[in-house]
C-alpha cells in the first residue's frame, strides 16, 4: 500500500503569503543562502495580487490536510530573438521529506501548462551549480543547460549607482 500523501497544486493567493515566506526561508536554508533571504509577507501579499505590476505568480503544492509541501514562483519575461513572451521560474522547491513523490514534476508541469495556455515559447530558470539533484531532475524532463551564458545581477546599491551615473550620450 502506498503511504504517500495525496498532493494537489493550486494557484497561490495573497492570503498564502505567510505560507510562501515560510517555504522561501526553507529554500534559502537548503541553498545555504539564509543570510541573504529577507522575504516580506506584506510585500508578497501585494505582489501576488491580480493588480500588481510585478506579475509575480505562485503555485502551492498541498497535502489533503492543506499542509504546504512545495511551491513554484514565476513571472513573465520576454525574448527579443523570438519576439515572444516566456516564463521565468524564479524558484521551485519541495520540502525534502516530500521529494521523490512527483511533487516537483507536478509543479513544473503546471507551470508548463500555464506557459502553453499563454502562448509562451520557453521557460527559463537558474540552478545552483552544486545542486546536482535538481540539475538531474530538470535534465530528465528535457531541460538543457545554457553553459555559454553567465548570470549577471545588479543589487540594490548597484542599481542606485547606475541610475545616478552622469552620462553624455554621443549623438
């Protein structure tokens, strides 16, 4: 007899912000990045609203007892080469005790269904180099590593510095 709990995937709402923040903190601890994590329930509530300019969306995986066991958080991006929208999967996380039960696959499958429904031509995401378990999981689903690309980022301080640059465009 299978003792695995029945899990369902549903769209998260602003009311789920506290649950998502708890999962985000678990993800940060798993990724050894807890010192960088500063999730805000209030901001996430705002960003998950239908009217939010962030376009942030999330899915929750829950057991039949409404216990959250995983999530996927994503938003639209755009490919100039394809002149088409895509989805960027910011995070996909399943609590370690619930792994190997198809929950990650179910979350990613729902993200893929949403991408198809919206006419998106691709889904992009980043994986930490050391997370071989995740890389193997994604490759088994047909994802390919973009080894010729390097992820770049401006943090808040750098954004302010770049925004304040004095430039003289040459015309």
